[in-house]
């Protein structure tokens, strides 16, 4: 208890007062003491007395300091270490405030990715896209067309030299500008390839379908049956992939092409084929950009889409146009009855239309115009082909309508 009191604030102040009193008393005693003649013996005795007093005083001081050091050694060293570490850390974090923010926030404060995805999925993207569609249909004053379209061209890198009409005043509204036509020779169709690109865009992923799971981007999959809906097919098997294959020597392939806002927004027939069935799946209209596709599993199954299925020379073939934010309007040229992103259709439902009034369905030639998006989205091809088919693509590659996607070896 004495040690504790001696090292607290009041104890230290009391010791200081006592020391000052002792020094004052000793000084006054020296002043009052009579001055007598000093001989050699007296001088030696006085010097010895002073040395003895100084030695005792130093011993008392060292003893007190030793006690104080022994009592407070561990707390002082610990406190010094913490203060030094804090000073070093504060200097580092002062130069990196965002790193400091992320490190100081707790794990609960930073929302997990699943919660952020759920929050994003709760946004009213369908309503937003309908409003945007109305805005796109409003005719712009003539004096505003060139500056607005020029800003869009500069932002998204649009190549207007390929447009059939390069005069920006020709396009009355944003919708007409988005759906602009190209010059006839701007997109030649590759005759040496059995399969050509249906749209301008970036190749997100391609390959063969494994166990009825398709990759929207590398490492993120979705169910083929949920994406296309149930199919009887010509083959036999428990999973959809096996039922779609008409020949045991064939395999099922897929390719995903993302259309950016600055790309050509129409899509064309990639092969000579006949369309027999159209399925419309109303759903969300989340962004289908590569960044979102990496984070939202089964994104293409959640978004609104129109799946066209039929037959080509090697068996099953399908082309699916996937909607996105502000792309509620998906138009198929030979199907005027199709209406997308309308309030009368409930999310999660499926609406079919069969084109087999005659046995062949709707026949399309390779490179023929097939449909259009309002702003930018994704086209997914799922098709049957012999096992020796191989893609001549790279992930992330930019591709244009009519360019070859693969060959038979």
C-alpha cells in the first residue's frame, strides 16, 4: 500500500515537497552556522562531512529510484512499446486513409457480398428500365441531337463511320440512335466457318456443356434447364444435356457474347437453321456486365430473356437474348406478338409460342437480321455439334457480326 501511494500522483507531490524542505533547511543551517577560522584539519573535516552527506544523499536517491523502477518497470516498458507501435501505425495509416477505414471497421460493419447482391437484386430494375424506355422514345429538339449523341459517341467509343446514316440530326430520339443500322458491307459474313458471331461484343466464355451446367463467366455457372426451360429432345438420359443430343458422337457447346452500350445493338442469325419454339421468361433486369456476372450466380437465369430453339444441320440449336438494366425491350423481327418488360407478365413465369404451323418452323439464313436490343445486353448460343468442333476464340476477345466462331477439325 505504501509503495502504491508513493508512486501515485499525491505521493510523488509529497516527496517533492519533502525534498524541497530538506534542501531549504540544510541551506538555512549553513547560513546560521557561525563562521570560525578554518585550519587545515577543519577544512579536511568539513570536506569529509560534505562527501559523506553527498554519498548518503546519492544512496537514498538511488534506492528510491531503484524501488520506483522495480515497481513500474513492466508497465512503463509496455506503455512505451504500445505508444511507439501506435506512432508507427498512425503514420502509416495517415498516408492510406482508406486502408485504415477498412481495417478499423469490423467484419459485421462491412456487408458480406451475398447481402450486397441481395440488395442489388431488390432494386426495381424493371420499373427503371420502363421509364428509361419512355425517355428513349421522346423526340429530341434538332439543336440538342448533335451535342447529346456526340457525348454518347465520345463516352462509349461508337464508330459512326460504319453507320448507314452518319448525320446525327437524322436520329429523332435516343432509341433510334441505339438501334442504328450499319452499311451493307460493314459486316461481311465468313463463309469458311460453320458458325459465325450473332452480335458485336466481347466473348465472356465458351466451351462444352458439362452435366447441364453452363458457365456464364469462368467459375460461375447456371443451370441449363432453368435457363432454357424443360425440353423433351431427341436423345435419352436423365439430364437435359443428354436429352438434347441427337447423336452419340455429338457434344453440346455454348458461347456467351456481351454487348456493351457502344456496340452495334442488332443481332443476326449465326447459322442456317429453323426456329421452332420461342420461350419468353420475364424476370429481373440486372446489369450483365462482366463485373456483375462474376458476382451474381445464375444471373442469366434471373434476368428477363427470350430463348429461340430449333434445329440446324448437326442437331439442336438455340439462341437466347438476355435483357439487362435499361434493356427491357427485346425485339424479334419475325415475331411481332412478343412484348418484353410489360407489367402484365409476372417475374418467374414462362410464355411459349410454337412456330411449327408448318413442319419446318421459321427458316433463317446465316447472317440474316434476327432482332435487336434497346441499349446493350448478352447473347448466349447453346448448340449441338460433332465432338471434333473447336472454337477459335479467346476469353475477353472483341468480335463482330459475321466473324467465325469455330471450325471442324
